[in-house]
C-alpha cells in the first residue's frame, strides 16, 4: 500500500523524519494541500501565501529529483483525503507534529476523525525540540537538546510511488504590496545560512538590536524556519560546526554564534508554550488580565499605518509593511507601545503584526505578544520608551528619515520628538501627525494599571501555576537546565524580545 506524506510547515526533503519514515515503508505519495478556509483566517496574508507558494515549488523540485512528484491540491483536508482514497488506496499518513493556530488544531482533529473512520493510520513525528503532552518544564531542556544533537535524517536515495495530477494553485488570499518580501524556497534558505555563518553574522551580537544594522547582520532565516524550508536541527548543527572552526579566534564570531544558538533554543522554548496551552492565542495567560485593555479603533488605525506621531514607531511600522520583517527589539517596541502607551488589546494588534510578518510562527508570535503586553503574570513589565529607542538604535536618523520622509527637515536632536522642535508648528498636524499620546504620561498610567492587577494572593497563586507550566529553567549564566528546585526565575535579555527573527 501507499503512504501519504502530508507536508505542512516542513517544506523540504532534507532532515525530514516523516519522509524518511514513509520511504522505509514502501511507495510514497507526497501531498501538500492549499486549504481555502485557512487562508481566510485573520492572522494570514498575501505575503505569507506567496512565500509558501514559492517554497512548495522548491519542495516539488526536490521531490522530482528523488523520483516522485509532489501532489498539490486545493480544498478542505478531509475532502482531499477522501478523494485521494477513492482513486489511490492508502493505509497510512505520516506527517510532522505541528504547533499551529486554533484553526490548524481543529483541522488536525478532523483529520484524525477521518482516519479513524476509514481505517487509516496517522503517524505524527517530531521535527523540533517541542515535546507533545508535556506535564511541566522540568527536564524539557534535556529532551530538546538531545533531539538537536541527534544526527540529521538522511534524504532517501530514491522514492517510488504513484504519479497523480496536481491542482492549479488558486490565489486564496488578497495580494499585498510587500515589495521587499523575502522569497521562499530551500535554495534561499541555504544561501542565507551560508552567508550568515561565514560573513554577515560576525557582528550579529552587536548589530541585531538596530533596524539599521540588523537588516544585514541578522541571519534572516526566520521565514525559512517557520515554514520548514530549513530544519532547526540543520541550523543548530551548522552553527555548531562553525563554532568549532572559529574557536579561539578573537574576531567576534564566538559571541555572535553563541547568541544565535541561544535564540534557536528560545525559539523552541516559546513554541512549547503554545503547544502546552493552545488557548493563549486568544486568552491572557494569567486570567487577571482578561478585559484589562480596550480597542480604540482610531488609535489602532494610526498605529497600523505608521501615523502615531511617534517617529521611530511609525518608521518601524512602515518598514515592516514594506518588507515583511523587523528586527527583534523593534518588534518588541511596536507591540509594547501598542499595549502600554496606546492601551490597545493585544488580540487585535497581534493579529495585525501576524499578517505583516512573512515569518509568522504562531508558537512564537502569541506567547511573545502576551509577554510584551504584560499579560503572562510571570514576566517583568517592560515598557519601551520609543523616543529613547529611536535615539539609541537610529542615532543618525537614517532609518527614521527613510521611512518617515516628512521629517527630513527636522534636525537630529529633535528627530525622535519633533514636537520639541521650533519649526513643529509648520509640520505637526499638517505633513506629519502630532503625537496621539504623551509618551511619559501614557507609560506612567499603563504601569500603574498593570501593576495594580498584580497585587493580592490570588494573583500570586495563579502566577505560580503559570511558572510551573511555562517558565524557562536556567542557570545563572542563562543556559537552559533541568531545574527542579523551586526558586525565583527572572527573564533574561533574550526572553524579553519578540519574534525571534534571527
């Protein structure tokens, strides 16, 4: 009988346990399904659809070289399986475990029901350090690190299976004008990995915080990891090999590669949170924060369009709209400004950013969105000052002026707070909006509101349960460890940043 390999967020043939498992069983039918209902979800966008389409094409080319075509279909997953079952008998489906949205979780439950009703075995295999049915975080790091150290799974030498026609791919989501979007596919992933490990990544640790330098010095691998063009194990092991090569040198590589490995570990750490608690996509991790914020439509529209009157925030929002990417610190800042200064509900602003990011990964995005909004109950409340961030991360104003050209005439000393400039009367409210909030006052009010919720034993009791289930276990140097001793855990610098854009 034939085994279906169901490709989801694993669009590659290398280090692919599900493909290797199916090949060992006999004939293989590789399948990717464009699901129309998924592409109507509020967290997806045209930039993601185009990236996936390109990556599916790359996957198809890789499978063709192995001897079988990728079957591409469009439709509801259960309907596609029923149709295939009628024309091509199969008794097994093999796929990777997916930590996705509520929609994909419901879809998987429907597929499991279909398999049970039709006598089809569905095997789900791990492809990352995320662990299914975890009872708590004690011991998780050891399991994750053991998985990352395992040898990569060999690509099958040759595949055999039926040759079935594919559907034409419909345009299932409105196209957007993300002119500088990264292109999908395995080839792009390998090129970026190579250039990062041999050239661009040398100043990664120093340069990743600024959108000016981060655009080049960051690995830019995040969308390829999100959609599985490259496995996390491939990235980690390639980095480890490079670490061995540069060991003992004084060229900056050691610290940068160590930081990159740490971010790969944090990636799995945050995905584990959504795996363990799928509801945090929609509900505050700590229930005391439910209903705390409102949704001011005018403020949200200004934030989304980069028209808040806060120059560095506006520049970042316009940049991500045009590129589909933003460096980690700026992701944190724009989310924190939305949640604290503008007092907007993270569920609405989080959806907007999900659509903006080509590298949207639910398991990273939603836990980080809540962390930057102060709704987890276990993380330090961190309110970014967007004026200070602009001065620190864009000291010459080159980034701000590029994306907010209305501010070209404002001198450097007033660029991040043009309301203090003597010429502001001819600018604000005309060519560029006046700030919609007072930065200092809005931060003070937000801090008081958030900390007020944290008072009382009931809050602390629930917070302890959150810590047991979700908090990292680290030693004083910030390394993941198996920590069974109850002690106060605080967030390291890396845990406070959003998006893990690498």
